[in-house]
C-alpha cells in the first residue's frame, strides 16, 4: 500500500494541506507557472515533488514571489495648472479679453 506522501494531491487537498481559503489562488499560480503542476485526465494534480516545491515557495522567507518582485506603480500624475494670460488687475484664472490689434490680411486691398 502506498504511503500518503506518495499520493498525488488534487487542488482541494492541496488547499486543505496549506490552509488556503480557495482554489482560485492555486489556479492562478499554476497557470502563471509559479507553481509546478500536472494535468492528469484534464484535471490538476500535484506530485509529491510538486507539493515539496510549493511548500518551499510558500514557507521559505527568502523567496520573492512575482508580485513582490515587480516595481511599485508610478505615482499618479499631477494635474498641471491651466495657463492663462491673466492680468495683474484681474488675478489668476481669468483670460485676458482685451481686443487684439487688427492685422493686415494677405491679398487684401487696404489701399
């Protein structure tokens, strides 16, 4: 009779063994390649070697997981203040609405 350490575990048994709340994390880690796994008849199974490797990945303090190794996102961009041609008399935030001088248009007969 094979010993319990020689059995291949299902995802539910693996979650129970490591005290995981759900199997979604197991699917995510195996799909990304962070955890070793095998497909047997279309279902995830974990060999004793796989379980030992997963245990090392979970419990070893020097192991950096992918999300810890990624750099933090950049800080949000600051909004630039709006550029206006404000007069010192009006203060900031108001556009200068004084009329501009007329220019001669090209090709017009101004004589």
